[in-house]
C-alpha cells in the first residue's frame, strides 16, 4: 500500500495545494489515508523543469519535518509524479523509495505482487542486461519498471500504452501461476515528460480533468501563470482525491490509461485471467 499523485498539463502548474495544503493532501495521506493507514516509509517528488527529470527522495515520512512541504512549494511543471510509501516489499531505504528514474522515464507504483520471491526470477529472465544492472533496490516496483522499459526498448516504440498493457497482463498471468488466488495490486504511473500512462488494478485511483482555469479554494490562485491566447488543460490522477472538488472520478478497475494530446484520459481494459479483479483498497 502506498499513495501516489501525478499531473500532466499543457502549461507549468503549481501542485503545492494538492501535495501539502488541501484537506486531503498527499502529505496528510502519508500520516493516515482514508482507511487510517500510515504511509511513512519515505517519499519522492519528480518533475521535468527543463525536459530532464529532477527527483528528490527521502526515507523518512513526508509529514516529518519541512522537507516535503518545501519541495512541493518549489514544483512548477508540466509533469509531476509524487509518492508516499508504505513498505510491503523491500526495506525503507533510498534505493526502494519511489518514484524511480531511468533516463527520461519516471515510474511510481501503488500495490504489491504476491509471492514476489517466486515472481522476481521470472521478471528478471525478461529484463535485458542494461536494465538488470540498473536495479538498485529490492522492491517489486523497481523490477516492474525495468521489465516494462525492456519491453519498450525491444518493441516498436510507437504505443507506450499498449506496451504497458501487454507487460502488466503478462505479470498478472505470472502471479496467477506462481501465487494462485492471491490478489495483485498494480496501480502504476509511467511518464517521460511528454507522455503519461498507467494502470489501475485492485487499488483505489481517481482522476480529474481540467478544461480551463479554476481558482483554488485553498490559496485563491489558479496555480498557473496563464498564457491568454491558449486554453489551459490538465489531467491529474491520485490514489485519493486531493481536493474537495466533485469533479474527481474513479479510474475503472482493471484498465490501462493514457493522457491523450488533448489532456483527457483514455482508458482501455486489461485482458486479465478470471478472478484477477478484486475489491480495491
């Protein structure tokens, strides 16, 4: 169990209110989410200030000290991925802290692969040597990241959504084989500064689309230094709605999604084994 947040917008956008100031901000979720669970085993925030990913990660809880809040206050970007961790696979150390970065790609995960010790060798069989050597920690999340990037590197590199869908479907089949009857949690988000894709599988995930400027009820601002001749558009996904707006909608369970060029979310179903869908938590 973890909590994640991601933004993709056509103009640089501030995310401080959603991360640290709103009623259900990500920092507050690290102390206790909607189910009362704490996510205090580290945090990370990634952005693309100049087209290159910039990442800050720490192993302590986001609600401890001022570091997370200060980082959130500085973020002003087209793409942001943030994460607070509740460790299930892998100890609380910096190598196991999300998001993960490789080249221009950023990845975060909420969920767990059951019986990972059995599934890990299967994943590594299908990870090329370059990505194998880049795995620094021992989380299921980092292994999934490099497995998906291996598929992308060896594929046509024309459809990131389809690459992620096929990769996640194979992982779920391995889990059904090696951990029969155990639920799989695979909420992921993967971005490269221009594209953003992900999945929802058996964990809560919400989205919010904006088609114009909205003045924030918390700070009274629009979070954007707007260009008058353009229309502001953005899409956000989060484990829980981070603002009280009624426009938040649930991402359908068992789907892969992508932020389209018009900054709307596009959903496609995952082709899953019978019984793979469970009640989200």
